[in-house]
C-alpha cells in the first residue's frame, strides 16, 4: 500500500504566511518526502478570512519562497463563508496550487466547503481535463439528496434543475439560433458556441428538453423552439410573434409555466381547428384540360353556418380556392406569404402549410394547415388565416 502524508496548517489564511511556511518546512524535515513520494501541504482558507485574490497572493508567495518545492504537492481547501470559495480555489490554482479538496455540491459546516463539482466543470468549460467522472450529474445529485436528505438548489451551478433553462424571450431566441446552427452533423469536437449555455448539457447527463420553458415572460423564439423540437412545426419567422402572443396571453391568464402539451393544444385551437366563419366540408381539385394546365376547385363549405358549393380556377390549389371565395364575395384580403414542409417520417408523413393574408386595413394574419395531401394542407392554412382575420 502506498501511503502519502498530508499536513494541513489550520487557519492558513489567517496566519502570517511566513510563519505558516516555517511550520510546513519543519514538518517536511521530519517526514522527509521524496520526489517519488511527495508530501501534500494542504493550505486551508478557513472561514474565508481574506478575499479570493489575497488568498491567491498567499499561495503564490508560499510557493515562491518554499525550499524543496519539488517535494511537495500544494493543495487548496477553501470554504464559502464569503460566497467566493470557487473563485478563491481557481485563483489559487493559477497561483501555483496543484490539488483541490472539496465536497459534493459544497456540503459542509457553516456555509459549506468548496463545491468540487462546480470547480471540475468550470475546468471542463475551459477545455481542461479534471479527472472526475461527471458524465451523469443528475444521478449524482439524486444519490446525494437521498443520502444527505438535503436538496440541491434549483439554480445551483451545473446541477440545479433550472441551470439549463431559459424563460427570458431574448435568451430563448439566442438559444434557438445557436441550436439551429449546431445540428447532428456538427463534428463532436467542434467548439461549443450556443449562447446562454456554458457547456453542452449532454456532457453531464442533462438533455435539451428543459432548456426552453415557457411562461408569460417568454419570447416568440422560445415558443417556436418548443414547437419545432417537440412537434416538428417549423413556423416561418414572421409567424413567431403571432404564436408568441397567443402563448403569452394564456400563460399570463394561468399565472404559471405552460407544458409543451399545453403549447401544442393552444396552437391546435388557434390555428388548426378554427371553423368559423368558414368551414370546409369537402374539396376536390382537378387539372383543366387545356394548354394552361390550370387547376379547378370545387368545394362544399359552410360560411356563417350556411352551406355553399363554390368553384374557381387558378394556377394552383390555393389560387383556385381563393378565386372560388372571390366568386362568393368573400375575398376581402390578399395573400402575402406561404411556406410548407413535411412533418413525420415514412408512411406517416404529413404536409404542413402556413399562409399569411392581409386585410384591407393592412393587418396581417397567419394560418396553418396539416394534411396528408399537400394541396389540402395549403387550403386549410388559407382558411385558418381567413378565420383568424374575421373573428
């Protein structure tokens, strides 16, 4: 068994540094360390008597003036009475210390010892190996809380429940843009450059699911991120304010955070299931047999509760349906934008369409539609926008 001796001059930071060094060298003379079996000199920052930068000065002076420096491992043992235990430790390492003592999540007397997890993951964030297995911090936290019967605060660095969560709208927008730039094709060793996320949550066993959470303070980007991540809806950027306003209103009324299910249900009610004043019962499209290759539309609809059969011709399904509406005197808008994409995989793939219309007063409204038929998805999106503009 290899035994390494450690000596710790109690209350080092409150002692004359010259005297502390004299005592440590006297101990070394008795224990007689060797290059193969160095002594550990652990220098406690007891009760944090001095600010972090002054403690680092003490460490640096101690290392510079120590005889036989090559025979000792200088160790840090900071506490958190000033709330700067981690800072004092990191500055001490830059000043010459080589070893750190701490506890899980800062457990200890008074305000606690150094949080070894925070220090290690700060090193990780700087690209420096720390030698600890912190690949599953949530599991470490669960065991810690079960064994100590104490809770890790929700905003505790790295381990807290809300550490990788953004409620602020501007933060959510920035995270979404950063995540969009970094997809599964990004090289594993590529620098981590997502705003407001110090490290990749996956490095410590966390996931992206809780990064963006929605309440009345959340922005349009956060809502769009949730709809994209959880449900596959890639809403056009100019549609984000419409959806964000809907969600913020609901969150404000409820006075709490919304679940992703509630966000989708709101999208479904507000965009996909609107049936007044216009409800499409049945639609049929067919190509006109002439050189124009135009498309004809024949639809059965209910408008303000009354059933109508409408017909129109256009250069596409949306154009044909709009012309059919115009024949009934219902076209009091103009189309200003259109987007579409697929959602799902394989045989379960549906088409999603987004249509924006502008009323005569200049106000614009987005609508959305989903169908296995892309022509019908576009028509549903048009009707959705029309209904939102005429509520």
